[in-house]
């Protein structure tokens, strides 16, 4: 047996071991030609997804980028735009871009182009961070973050379509779960390294190294993605970008299951938007020490690595229940924090309590993210998957910009008030998600 055949059989055996497909390989909702390549595609997608997830943690708009902006002396007003630009920049342009992508039979090349552009943007940000400070650094870094987000949008709009054509239904959730868990382990290692005393006086150097490492991971992910054997797909719907974009929006009125999913996802934004306010709450209670960032990174990674595989398996059985669980968990945490916190944002909180709250709110965030991704891929078909992704992401990008105004509530009232309001929305999202049609399993 040739070396390549032995490697292929070994990958197939390990794939069957992970998925439980010892007797007959499951090939649901993918082209028949992709069935034999499924183990190879599964692991290629898994490792590419793993590296991008670790990269995302290294340049998180919720944690590391605000820290970097503070080190560079960038005004606080710029920090308020980090999450909206990071997320909306990925999502908003997709409705137009998707029309071009639907004209391509193989869309993995779109993902690879987005990965290379993402890598380039992060390397430029690292260079800018070493050469500029203050207001100038703020404008330049925000501009590069926008370019990075647009590049990430190319990956986002094509990734689910590639996944839907190459990995079987009922196997996608555990793929995402495994990659998220491995990324969590890597994140824990990174956060632990940041606790070293030798790094405590080298804030800027550490932050720039994180940017460069994130860029390198995108290069590696692009190389791994080339291994995926993607069958040709439907090209219906390709054409003039703007006319196709407006036509795609008609899905909101004509496709009831998709519309209900989108309403649920809009309400689930409360789980995403609330996390920076927990970070503010923790900083005000425990102090903004460099090691605190490392601990929060460790907690974020720990929540992913411990929960993601189980959540992935649960999402394969019922992704709508995973979405509902995540929303109820986030909402309950917020209400309890509001009750326990007292009247002021500077109310004391123990380190253990803070870390537990941050662990479970990140667990809720990861479950909501994984659940809604699996639900959308399972709800869609090969013909409309890219269209579904583009419409939902564009609408969510617009809603994120609106959701960013919650910062004004914190300025006018308190951080606790924002947490309570977003938690109430999360509770409504949990109830609404239960009413979605079952599409997984």
C-alpha cells in the first residue's frame, strides 16, 4: 500500500472513530461525489477553522484590541467602535458579494482570498502599532480593522457553503465543536503565557506579537484550506450584484422559516453585545492590570474547550434547543448579576465570582454562536445556502450598528442597567427560539 493510501485510510479510520460511523459513513445533504472525500474535508476544514478561531481570540475586539488601543494612548472614543466595526464590517457587504460568489462553481477560493487579505491586514496593523501612537494610530488602526473585517466577510459568506457541500448533515456541529474546543485549549495556553512576570513590563511588544501571530495563523489556514476537495455547486442567482441583493431581501417576506430564524438571531445579539459590559464591570471591580487580560483570555478559552464538543453534538440533534439554552443562560446570568451588584458600577465583586460569571457568559456566547450556525446550514439547501448566509449576515450587521448604541445607556445610567436590559432581550430570545422549526438531527 502506498504512503498516500495508508495516510488516507488512517484519516478515514480516525474520522469514523470521532463520528461513530464504523458501519456506514453518513452522507446526508451533500453531493454523492463528496462522500468519499468527507474525512479529508472534515479534518481540513477543522484545522483551518481552528487556526482562524485562535487568530480571532488573539485580535478579539472584546478583549485584546481595546487593551492595545489603551497601550497606544488611543482616545477611548475609538474603542467604542471596535466591536461594531469588527462585526458589521464582516457582515454588511455580504449581500452584494454573495451575488458574485453564487456565480462560482467552487467557492473555497473565495475563502482563501479572504484569508490572505486578513493576514495582510493584521501584519500592517502590527507595523502601524510599532510606528504610531495616539490619535493618528487610532484612525489608522480603525481603518485597517475595517479592511480586516471586510476580508473576513469573504471567508464568512463562503465558509458555510463549502461546509454544506463537503461535510454531512449531523456531522457539522461536532466539527465546529471540536475546532472550538481545540481553539479553547490554545487560548488557555496563550493566556497562561501572558501571566509570566517577564512580560508584565512589555505590554506593547506582547500586543504586537499577538497581531503578528494572528496574521501567521491566517496564512496557515489558507494553505490548509487548499486540501479541501470541493465539488462543483449550483451557480443560479449569480448576476448583477445590486439587483440580486434586493431580490435576495425578498426572502424576508416569502420564506417564513428563514424569517423566524432571523428574528431569533437578532434577539440573540444581546448575548454578543453584553460581554464587553461584563469586562468593564470586572475591570472596575478588580482593576485594569495587565495580568487580568491574560486571566480573561484563559477563562474564555476554558469555557470553549470544556463545553464546545458537547454543544456541537447537541446542535447536531437540535440546534434550536442549543440556541434557546444559550439565550436562557445568558439572560439568567444577567438578571442575577443585576440583583447582586447593587446600585453602583463600582460595587465590589470577588475574583472567583467575576471569573465564574465570565466563564458562563462566554459559554452562552459560544453555544449561541455554534447553535445558530448549525441551524442555518441545516435549514438551507445547496441552492439557497449562500443566499441565506448573505441575507442574514447583512441584516445582522445593520442591527449590530444599532446595538452599538447601548453604550450611550451605560453613560446615561450604569453598566448594570445595560446588562439587565440585554439580559431581558436574551430571555425573550430563548423563548422565541423554542418555537423555531426543527431542522437538525
